[in-house]
C-alpha cells in the first residue's frame, strides 16, 4: 500500500499548520521511500552517494510516519556493511555493490547509529530488533571512543588508507555535539539491556564538559551555523546557557522569511540547517519560533514533496539543484517533535537519556 493510502493514521503527528498537511506529509514520506533502495540503503538521492549519518536521519524520518519495516531495513543495511573495527566509510556509491567512495572514517557518522537504533526501538517496542542491533551499536561506540582525547574531545576522523590511515585528533564542535547525543542514546540502550557501560558514562561526561566549558579545544568553525546550534541540539548546552547561545548569534544566521544560513556571510539558506535549528528551538521550549522557521522554508518544497537543499537569495536561485532525502528527513523529525511523537521527543528532548559522569573541575568560565 502506498504512503498516501495509509495517510490517515500514519501522518497524523506530521501535520503542522503552515508547514504540512496530512497529504503533504504523506508525499514527503513517499519521496524518501522512493529514494530508498531494495537493500535498505538511503542515498542522498538516487545516483548520489550515501553517508551513514544522513542515512540514519532519513530512516528516523520514516519511523515518524510509521514506516517501520523500511526503517528497519535501513538499520539492517548498516549492520551488514559495518567494518570489522566497528566503523563505516564516510561515503558509499549508490548501487547494489555499495562500493565506498570515501574511505575515511568520520566519528560522528559512526556514532549516529545509536540515535537511530534507540529511536526505532522507542517507535516500535521491538526488543528483538534491539538485540540484533546491540553488537552493531556496541562496536560503533567502541570505535568512536578510541579517538577520544584525554581532554574529552573526540577526534574528527581516521584518514583513509590512501591518505595514511592516521587518526585526526582535531575535533569538530558540531560532530562532537552529535556524538554527545549518540553516546547518551547508546547508554540508554545499554541501560535497557541491563548491560552497564561505565567507560561510556565517563566518555559522555568528559565530552559534554568539553563542549560546555572548553570551546578552545575544538577547531574554529564559528562561521558555520551548525557550530552555533548543535551544542543545544545535541543536549550538551541546556537551560539559560542554551538560550544565551542562540540569542547571541541569531541575527548572524537567521534570515527572516527565508531560513538559516549555512555559513556567514554567504547569502545561502539551507533546509537542513533550518530544520535542525527548529529542533534546537523546540528543545529549548521555544516552539513558536521553531514553527516559524519551518513555515519560512516551505519555499524549498518541490512538487513531489521533497525539499531542495538550499537557496541563494541574492541570486534568487535554488542551489544546488538536488532534492535530498536528509533535508526532507530533517523536516519530518522537526515536525514530529513539535507534534509530540514520543520517540522523537525522547531522543532530542533528552530528559530521560543518561547524562554520563561529568568530571569534577573548578574550571567553569576559564580556559584551564
């Protein structure tokens, strides 16, 4: 049965005034499903590559619409293509062979499977799925933590064999914020299975502390909006500190009526960043502003229900000319959170996720 045929009960939580009707939501879900291959893989779009992070985001979006078999197939693809060391390559070609096109191993790409697996479990209550995916999640987390530095940050990647295969210890604030969320979801899985992982608790605590109190430990990517909102979206920065962080650079990144810049000062707003900011605003309790952002970016919606990656407003031009599954997925996840979908609110709201063990330190507000 088509997604449209299941619309009345499958997309009820994906209706948001000024953003999506039930019919529009069904078209977007069907658009992501059309990108998914028979083996479960979800590339950016057909003919383009797949990366593990965006693959998971699209799978999570499918779960918000009740497309659980499709989402499970996406996670099965990850389990089937995991490297012996627990990692995945940064990019795979679209096609049955699934040949890697980028053999580097990016830590935030590897970690994100934990977020998706926990989200799928919360969406379905399928303990057998969690049992099958536990070795995959465990191996992925262990790979990522091998690149954690003593100061808490987690190195960006392991280079491809062609580039020497060395561990890159430089850390990205956006990537580490995503890993912070992933570690908390991994700990939730471990807790549910009654398999304590004290090393993961320490790792999550160290990483959260570094994100909150030591920005100097990360590469300076402050031109990118993701570095601005991801510490909030990933759950490391909360409360008054989160509000202060978002307000501080709102005018730098937010273009009224259009969306969120990917990078300043470029006149380019992007759907993915806009939807993720909306999610971060929801996390902060600012649902009205979140809805407004999502309403603004409907100019990126195509007739088939998918979303253009971005728009160059000085040239009045869609760019690049691509409709990506992950852009559509980020929109559905933001709408699902605003609509109260329990699995989505749990993994992004974070109230019930384990915190990890933050180190005792009197260095708040310093550069110790």
